[in-house]
């Protein structure tokens, strides 16, 4: 928590710019990243804070790779249990699925590239799994109209979430993410809001600059008619 205290004085847009700029500089200037960052930010942010940011970002990617890109809580997992049975598309290592199953939920998990499979999963690089995740594309959601669809941090800029949404014929979607800034796409979120109605929001721990949460959506009358 101490690492992130200094973020509190930054407005959301400044924080987002800071995180993106830092990440780009890290990618393109790995040899002298500290000097480049200090020069880029000038006197606004000092060296130790910049290095603290870098370490925090590294930890985020390590933990997300090892576990999941969203941070679960007891309340969030409880919501999954309330809406069991579930089908998860893009389950990754199956961390959320395992927690839900251990809490009593009935969940089937799928991913186009399960870690440890024949094709590399770009979001999870080692083969260790928490739950049995079968290989299937996003359209697998269409085979489970009797289950709640779980979409937990679908890849940013990808059509995975949209394809799952368009295939799904059930009544409830649990989405863990934001409006398309860091997960899925703005078009997906707009399409979701067209066919479904948001009925519940559950806050989850957030990394700095990330504004994700768990949302429960129910198919609206207009969506059912369509």
C-alpha cells in the first residue's frame, strides 16, 4: 500500500497516462529506463517513485501471469456461487474457477489456449493450472444457455468477449473488467448494455490505474426479443 500512496493525488487521466507512458518507455528503452523516466517526467515525479512504480508494475504482471488478471474476493466468489451453474470463457489458469468450485459452484471452464497446451497462451506463460480448463473458442458459450456466462478480464482490444456475447443465449452474464479501457473493447461494453441490464456491481481490489470490478448483467426484454 505504501508504494501506491502517492497515486492518490493524481486524477484518473493523469494516472492512466503515467502508467502507459512508463510501460512504453520500459519496452523501448530497457537499458537506461530510470534516466529516461526521470527526464520524461521532469520534476513532477522523482527517481525513487518512478522505480517504485516500475516494481509495482512488474509485480502486477508476475501475479497476473501466475494467478489471474483480476483480484478475487470472498464476496466476488460468493456472487459466482449465487449464479451457479456457470460457464467461463477465457479462463486462463482457472484460478477464479477453482475458487468458485471450492466454494460450491458448478463451473465449466474454457480457453482458446489453455496454459501448457500445444499453443502458447500469451497471458499465462507457465503450464501450471488451478482447474481443469478445456480448449475451446469463445463461441462455446452458445452451447450453455442454461449456465451463467463468466467473462473475467477478456483480453483488451480482442473480440473474444464480443464473440462469446453474441453466441450466448442464456439470461445472465458476470463480467469482470471495465468499459473497454483495459479489458475487452468499448464496443463490447456498449453491446452488452444494449442487450442486458446491469443489476449488481461488486468492488474488487484494483491495481493503480486499473478500474475493474465485477458486474452482474441480466438479459433485458429488448435483448430477449432480439
